[in-house]
């Protein structure tokens, strides 16, 4: 997938996931999955922009980020993965957790699109 296609998909997934955030947390699992997918696409775009290469899967993403000294972003992505996993396999949805996932994606988006 081309970098600009990753960016378009990331923006669409982030917007869609944001619509699922509610105070009841009823759709938090789907919101967190969407935010995780958006993060993967933002990261692919950002890595292409910064390094001239990217990977199209979440496997190895944190390692590639760390190997290139993008440690803060690797931590954000790892945290998002933990949230996603907990929401997907956990028992109860939580709107605040989905909002936290949204904030992590916002940080990743800024790195991928706006910063340096």
C-alpha cells in the first residue's frame, strides 16, 4: 500500500472509531480496534515519510520504531496494543479507555503527519 493510501485509511478509521466512543462504553471494543488499525496506518505513513520505507503489519512495528529511535511512539503503540487486547478479551467496555486510545492515536498521528 502506498503511503498516501495508508494516510487516507488511517484518517477514515480514526474518524469512524471516534464515533463509537460513548460514556457507557458499549462500543469500546470496536472503538479500540478501530483506533489500533488507524495507528498502524499512521505509523506506516510516518515511517515511509521519515525513513523511506515501512511495513504493512503490526508485527515488528514497535521494533522498527525503536531501532530508529522513535521510542516515545513505540511506547504509545505498545500501550494501544495493550488497551486493544484488554478491551477485546476483557469483560466490560469502558468509554474512558476508548478515549485514552483516541489520545494515543492523536499522538501517533501528530508524529506521522505533522512533526519533523
